[in-house]
C-alpha cells in the first residue's frame, strides 16, 4: 500500500491522516466540523450503490485515459492510476465494500485508490463529478441488467411455446368476463400469454436505445473544465455518442422510469399468467395440476397444495409498480440538473430488476412442470359454447347475423327449459324457430370441428396456432441486439 493516505475533507485543513478503512470524504474543506451522524446516516448510499463498483472502476479507467489524452496526466500517472484501479477492483472482489464506512461507491473507490497509489489518486477527479459519474455507472449497469432480464423473458417465452406445441390437441372453454365463451385450444391460451412477453422483449431493447449516450465528461452541471475528447471516451465505454447537454444528462432519469415501466409490465404479465393458472389449478376447475416441486404446503391443513409461486408473482407485480411510482413521483418534482433526490433511484431500479429476475425462473419452472388435465378441460365444455357456431351456420344459410343471434338465443332458452343440450332440441321445435336450424344442428360436429371453423389468422385453429408457434419461436430465439452489448 502506498502512502500518503487520502485526505479526509471533513477534517481540519491540513489534517490528511485518514486511516485506511476509515471513511473517505470527497468534500468538506469549506466546513468547520464533521457532518452530524444523523445526516451521515441519511446521506449514505453505499449499502445500495456498492453494486455499481465494477462500473465505477470501469468508468474511472476510461476517465484516466481521457485525462492522459487531454494532457492532465502523464503517461506514468495514468498507468499508475490504471494499475491502482486494477488493485481496487481486486480488493472489491474480495469484499472490500463490506461494512465500508464511505458515503457512497464513488468515495469508496477513491479511498481505496488513495490507499493503493497515494496522492496521484487525487488527480482522477479532475473535470469529473459524482453527478456525471453516477449516471454513467448506472447506464452501464442497466445495459447488462436489461440483457439479463431479456434472457429470462425469452426463456419463459420458449417454455410457453414448448408447452403450447405439446398441448395443441387439448380443447377447453375460452373465457371472457370469466364466462365460458367458445372452445379454444390449450395451446392458444398459452400463446396468448406468450405474445405479451414477445412485446416485453421489444420494449427492453427500446429502453436500451436510451442508454446509448455517455454522460461522462459532463462535470457537475455545465460541462467539464478539461478539454476531454468525449467521442473517444464514449466509444471506449461502449456508448454510441456523448450526451448533448450536461445539465440535462446529470438530472435525467427518464431511462430509469422507462426501465421500471418495462419491468412493471413484465411483472403485470407474470401476474396475469399466474392469476389465470391459479384459477385453472383450483380444486373447482382443475384444468392443470402443479408439480409438487412448485407447490407449498400449509402448516395446519395437511391436504393443501398451494400455488404460492403464482400468488407471489401477483404480489411482486405490485411491488415493481411501487418502484415505478416512487421514481416517477420523485422525478416530477425536480428541476433540470442533479438533485440529491436522485440518489434514491438505484434502490428502486435494483429492486425491480432483482424482483423480476427472482420471479421469472420460478414461473418458468412451474410452467415446465405442470400437468394439463385434458379430461377436466373437456368436462367443462358445455354445449352453450356452440351457440356461436349455430348462429354462424344460419348465416351460411343467408340469415343476417343479428337475426341469427336472436334465433339461437331462443334455441338456447328452449334447451334450458327442456334440460337438454343444444343439438338435442327436438327437430320440430328447432324448425319452428327457423326451418334451417335442424340441419345446422346436425352438422355441428365435434369440439375439434368447432375450433377448426375459426381458421382466420390469429384464431384458435390448428393451422393458425401453428403459425403463431413459428412466429413466437423466432421472436424468442432472437439474441439480444449486439449493438447494445458492446
Ligand atoms: N451517491 C450519489 C447518488 O447516488 C452520487 C452523486 C452525488 N452527487 C453529489 N453532488 N453529492 O446520486
């Protein structure tokens, strides 16, 4: 370890004898005393933002290079700093952030750097501020986080596609308003939950396009006082270009809101999928049975098999919505530029990313292992589900649909009154409603025939489902765009 030790800004000028391991402050020359402990506790963000240390070190290395090119650092100094940053990274890998006393990740990295290379560490912050630093770190972090979320969303999408392909023969009631409406394929229901995930992937990519500008070199508010080549700096860190306005970019957290909104929607999709499966898994409906590995038990009721995985997915969606709401509520009150309020952003963003990454594999596992119960699905198919087919049959005989709708309504009433299924209404009584009805009823065929009658693109017929399976297989196989992972 090199000496001398880093200056501690909160102390009396001249007193630079901070011990290694004690808090390192990046400011304080103009203050007479140390900050109050209560303020320090409120102000400290290290427990949350220490997750950014890799990005902070990466950006610091690039900044050292930019300072060297600008003539602020000699080659030797820049090399010293880079070597020191490597050692800092190693110490952080080995847990140097645990219980560290520093205000935030930037002070932590700077303290460790002082400990490694001595006073030259003090040159690194030339023309740089924590305001441009933190938002650079956060963009770098989010770039990887979005790719990780995307990979999990795609994996769930592939699972849904696989289960759908297996389940193409199973037919169950399709519901609207919670009421049985028309027969559909089980595959079709699963795919209805896969399409939102395909859109989620598109949204995550769209969010990543707003991470393409590099804030570093913006300084605190008005640009850097050093003639930094920001294009080269941006390129080195894998950004497409430097950000165009220092005041804007240091206070911009739109990308956090966008990421949270995209994550909240992923959460909502998992919640809707889980909610529907919870109903299907209920004792009353029983269309699916969850594997033991994805059920939990009750401490009191020995017979219980609880679908906690889906209940938790439902609750996690609310949690992410809370993160989004908190971020947006904070942002709306702020002028352009950095305000300390923005320090809170990371807690919400990390929480939302962690929550989604925790939930997705569990929902995927539950789906991979659940058993669809074709017998229960079939038992729920009642003849009322054929009413639209009867009306369509009359339409083929030239009856206007609105009229056919009314006629079939009367037929349904007759069947209900007689306590028989639709096709069993006596031919004479059906004919009394409309002369073409007996023939239409005789031609209704099987549930499979009914589903196959809806072969339009986007429908539930075998061919229409096969087309969707292909399109979704492509959507979920597509890799995360390379340009966003430099
Ligand atoms: N810990 C701060 C944050 O997360 C870093 C930026 C602090 N900037 C400042 N001027 N105090 O936002």
